[in-house]
C-alpha cells in the first residue's frame, strides 16, 4: 500500500480484516517486547490455558452479575481465598471485590477510610472538613486519591537513611483528622516492605494514650500475592487488628492478565453502607462498590484459574524461583564494581527485585540513564529514575523479577550489562544523561 496509515480521520471505506490486521500488527512491532520489560511490576507471561480462558470470556461483562452468575461466583471465590490468605478473622464476615487494579482498589479503600473518619468525627461533634492521610513514598495512585477526593496527603519525605515509612514519622504527623495510615508492601522506588506491625504497635500505643483510633490500610499491590506464600509467618495482614483493609494487584504477582485488582475489608462494617450501591439492573438486585460500571470478566476468571491451578504451593515455588533470580542478579551487579545495591531481593524484606545506585566513589563517566538507554538497544527495558522529590540527586536502577524472567534470560541480561559497561569504557560519554533528559521510558516506568 502506498498510502500512509490514517491517523486523524477515520477512512471513508472499509478494509479487508486481514489487511487491517496486518497494518495494526506492523505498527505494534515498534512497541517494546513485554517479556523484556523489567521495569513493570505487571505480569507478562501467560500459559495457553489463560489465553483460552481470555478468549472464552471476551464477551462477559463483570457488572452483569445476573446474566453471568458463574463469573460473579468466581469473583466471590477469589475474595474468599484472599481473605483466607490474608488471615481474616472470619472469611465469611470479610467483604471485598475485584477492581481494575490496585489504583481503583486504593480509591475504594481510601473512600471507605474517609467516610468512616467523617462518621467518627460527626458523632463526636468534631470538624469534618480537613481529612489527611499518612503514607510513605507511595505509588502515584495515592496522590490521585488525595487530589480527586480532597484529602491532604502527608507523605513522609524520603531521606538518604530512610527510604520508607517508620512508626516515628507516622506519629509526628497523626492527628484527629487522620483518616488512616497506608504502609506499602513493595515500595515502588526500592521494592521493600514497610513495617506494618511496628506502625500498628505505635498506633496502638497512641490510642492507649490519647484515645485516637487510626486505621491502617495496607497497599499490598505486589506483596499481597507474595508474602503469604513465601513467608506465611510474616504478619502484615488481618492478623494485625488495626489493619482494616488491604489491596493487591491480581495482574502483578497474582500472575493474572492486565486489568484485575482486589480490595478487602476485615468486616462488613469496615465498608460504610452508603458507599455500596444497590442497583436494580437488568432484573437483579446487586450491591456494587466500584468506580467503573462495565468491565471485562476474563482477568478475574483467569485469577481463579491460577489459584486453582497453582495452589499455595505453586505460587510459592514460582515466587521463590524469582527471588533466586533476583539474588543472582544482585550478586552479579554488585561484583561489577561501580554499583551499590539498595535492595538485593531478600524475600524477608521485599519483593523479587533488585535496585541499585552508582557508588559515590565510583569514577564513571556515564549515568544510570545512559545504561538504561544502551540496554534498550538489546530490547531490555530497565528503569532508571531519580528519587524525586526529596533526594533527587540519588539515581536508582531497578529490575522486577517476575514469572517469565528465567535464569537463562537473567544471564543474557548480565552479559549485556557487562558489554554496556565495556562499551562506555571504550567510548566515554561527554555529557552523561540526567533525570531531565532521561527520556520518556525512564520516567513513566517507575510508577507502573
Ligand atoms: C502498581 C502499584 C499500584 C497501582 O496498581 P495498578 O494495579 O497498576 O493500578 C499501587 N501501589 C503500589 C505499591 C504498586 O506497586
């Protein structure tokens, strides 16, 4: 075809489907290869059965619970299994739902906290105007929640010697207008777990002294599908009475295709009744709590398939293999010389990932942004980012190890990283890249 692809106006005439398909297919070739995307937390490898189930459920709308009662049941099975996995005191009393991801789940969790706080304040005849939320260095969804729903975000700034939320920093910021505290299991920047139990203990003490009862919502976007399998003894879930709600992303370490997250509340009264809509639609009464209406069902069906297919044992084995690969990468990267490892993939302290920075005393003429751009030539997408905004002179590189990044692929990556450093030795860079010209890839990916 000697014409360029239409971009601004829909063509007047139709094309044959195979022709149109190939035009779209060719355009997509320019995308990065998802399996080599080591910047994302999201799952990028799927077995044939998942492809088949996605195809089977392409026409199922999650909102039509009356029309697709089996899909609705499957969603409930998943909620119950997660309640059990997160040690809810009574799986039957626990309430929860699927979402499009942790972002929607965070909005719902945040809204429930805001409503409950307002109710507490109103009953005590106190001000209900200025709610605040305390977090560590959170994923962008909590910034969105705060802005969209008018809540002051008290985000504890990063410091060189403190890369996550601590009980002391929480206590410095908490007051009667605090709707909740959000520790993260798998912080976006460093991949580490924040200390849920210690923060809860500090808030217990505060309640004993002042009467202030501040709930915790755990953002377990990644960790919620890892810790219960790999370290079931790590109590960072409903075993802690102060933890009222938890979210996770099914499409991250839950291994499901893109578009599924989960949010659960300890007991039904933790989710204010006013937030639940009872819609009478197409013949059925259904309670819903969601930002969306229509939504695909395939991801949720696949989530259930995965829980069934893998069981706890399967998830444990997969994630342990990922940790092993992460430890291998950390060891190799540390041995290269110029780098200092931030997080080495120790399963007790974070998710299967490695993060590192350039050693202060390393005399190298390139930046981590240059490395990121150079690796891209071999198809690898490795995030490099400044620790904005508080320690923006610290630049970090990060690899997420997910099911699908085999040991063999990790070895290929290490060989490419070595070649990259040798190349920079032979061809010194006159102007190393900085955060401001780090390129489109480097900035977006840290948040994904
Ligand atoms: C990925 C992530 C989110 C957002 O989750 P989505 O499923 O992409 O919407 C929120 N919090 C943390 C800690 C994350 O890692």
